[in-house]
């Protein structure tokens, strides 16, 4: 039996996923979490074969949650299930330890297939993600500028581009204002941008705007 933990801040999404997986042979949804903090508590308390993890959640974002899951359990697999298309987050999350990435538009049978494949020790990689990973390996040099940022710089980029002030970002990420300002400087330098206006335009143009008011 494959034991699944669903992590998503929308109850209707969790219910829909549970309904799909309850009909699949050999798969059992053993628990649900509404955010990363709840998920980490449940992972520490029990044994899970695979976690279905959303990216944008309150209290703790998907990237940080994923990294902590990897630290807590070396055997638990993580399948990212997100509203964002693969070209925005998939490579970064696979690099952080995810075993697969699906959008929430994925057909139910594809979700079940991906879960079984990952629990069997394989990666779930779509043709689009395979091409992105080739780009990441340097086989294709046309990499978008935001892909050269560190994970924390990427978080700050999205929050600044979503209209958040440095003080708000500092509070959301538990950083000092000075540290956030330093990240901002590094982002502008790496992406060859001049100011927050250009940074915000880039975020909007590439569909990277954060959906939450504070947390990534």
C-alpha cells in the first residue's frame, strides 16, 4: 500500500485529490496538511511513501518545505502538484529534491501513474521538463535570467515583483531588512536590471507574480 500525504492550502483541492486517489488500487491517503508547517509536523510523526506538495502556501513556501522534507526523511518522495507551469518552477524544485512535477490541470490517471512511478524509485519527467533540465545542464544556453538566482534570491524577486516592501519581505522570510536589501542588490546585478520598476515588469512578463500577500 502506498501511503500519501496531501499538502495544499485549499480544502477543495485536497478533497478532490483524495477522491481521485481513494479510487486507485493500492494507494491510500493517510493525511492532509494545509501548509508547510503542518506538513513537516506530520512527516516527523509518521511514515509516508510520497507527499503531494503545493508550491504557494501560507506560513512556509513549497521550496523551503521540500528542502526540510528531504532533511527529515531520506525515503519519503515528493511530487510537486502546482498551478504554475513547468517553466516557472520545475527545474528549481527538481534540483531541490523533488521526484516529479505536475500541474493541477493534469488528468487523474496521469497523477496516479506518476505516484506509482516515483514510489518505485523513478523520476516523473515530462517532455517539457526534460527539455528544461537539458537547458539547466548547459546543453542549451538560452536560460532565462531568473534561473541563475539562488532559491532565496528567487523568493525575494517574486515578492518584490508582487509589490511587497522590503520590510514586509523581511518579516515574511524571517530575515533582516539589511539582508533583504542585499538580496535585492544581487538580483539586480545578476539580472542586469536597474530598479524595482524593471524588476516588477520582468516578474509580470514571465508570470512569476506571487499569489499570497506575504509568503512565497
